[in-house]
């Protein structure tokens, strides 16, 4: 048994579910969650520490028998100035690597993003070219490179890099939550087309892949594993919307409107955002609805990862866990 897991970003959406997965798995004798904010839930057996990980991380939190989960990210795009993505996503990684070097840590699990790839209908495997289209993706590309520099520094180090597609589940507060709110309020329409590919995956399956990759690493002796995470099914926006309507009991959506019309309608909402009246409507978000993100989880498929859910069963599970069944 590895003595300790240090989950950096444990109070976040993915972090919370990762802590649940580690608790279920039981491979660590000690689990520490480190985050800038208080957790929304506290699990028995997890030690919760508050710390801004853009600042140096206390060295006593890790040792050579610690496995570090590097999860924190400023992920909402658009929503922040470009510099903030690098300050949070890359700056935090710099502090984590400093900690790993000082403490002799030998294993790091890093969540990157599908945004390291260009958007488009063509499938993106782990071998596809890196071409980030925004600051979020670019900050994660720099983070991957820094982790690989650390890996090259000693022969006994191990690195897992996961590039997730859109992740959803309990306490998502992201793309799928906004979609559920729009469907419930009956103001969602398809933008430009309804066959846009929108790769996605359930957060509990994602957390399970971290442990699966570590186990495969132990079995094969690999020092680095890089993998995409998404359902093997090529999900279209219509398939996702239909699943939400089925599970949530919302009316089916049929209307498809041209992008130019919706972009024009978004301008007043962007002006409200500019003066501090926050709302989720923005032309860059509308663009995401008609740009495909076709992420192929080739490594997971080739290695036989057992996805526990599909889009419908995952939404059913999420709805059951959410207060008032509102997909929060």
C-alpha cells in the first residue's frame, strides 16, 4: 500500500469526486486534500487543509511515499482574462513540481484538458497534433511540458496525464449544468446544427481512470501514461439534449437557429456582463455549441477500461444525487 495521496484541488468538482474514489478504493493509508477553499463536503478519513497553491506548498505535506494528484484548474472559458489561466493553471503546477522535487515524490497524476487539441469534426486521439485555441488549453500545454521535465529528472518517477473532454456530474456548475438550466427554462435552441459532436464523460468514471492508469503503470512498468477521457460513444449535442430531456422530463428540442441570429441576440447580454451584471450568455459559449470536440479515448479502449455509466445512466445518477433533482 502506498502510504499517502495528496490531492491538490480536493475541494473542486473533480477533486471532490476523486477523494470519493480514493475512499472507495482504499489503497492509501492517508489522504490529504489541499485547496484554497473550504470543501463542500468532508469525507471521513480525509485530512482537509486550506492553502493557496499558487504560493509555495508546505514541504511537510509530501514525502517519497506520496502520490500527488494535480487537479486544480481555472476551467471556465470564457470568463477570465487570459493571464489568469496561466497564473492559476501553470503557476499552481510550478509550485507542485517544486514540492515534488523537494520531497522526493515519485508519482504525479495530472489533469490536462481536451482543449490542447483544435476543435473540429475530425477525431482527436492521443497522437493528434497539439493546437490549443484558447488560453485555458495553452496553459495546460505548458503544464504538461513542465511535468515531463520533472519526469525526465529521475528514472524512478512516474507520470499520468489525463486529457478530459467535458466532465459532468454532481456539483458540476459548468457546461452541463448550464444546459440543464436552459432546458428546464425552455430557452435552449440548437445553434447552427444539431449534429455537433460534443465529447463528454461522467466525473465518477473519470476519477476511476486515475486509479486504472496507475494500476496499468504498475503492471506494465511504464513511466508515463497519456490518455484522453470521454465516453467511447461519439455524442452529438442532440444525443446529449435528448438524454437530458428523457431523464429530466423536459420537452424535446427541435428548433435550430442560425449562429448569426443568436450572436446578435447575445450582444446585449455581453454588455451586461461588462458592467458586472453576470449571466451565462456569450458569443464564445454559443460558438462552442456548433464547434465539434471529437475526443477519442483510444488508450482507455485499448486497455479495456470498464466504463461504469453511459450518458443516460450517468444523468440518472446525477439527478438522484442533486437536491430537488435539478442537476446541480
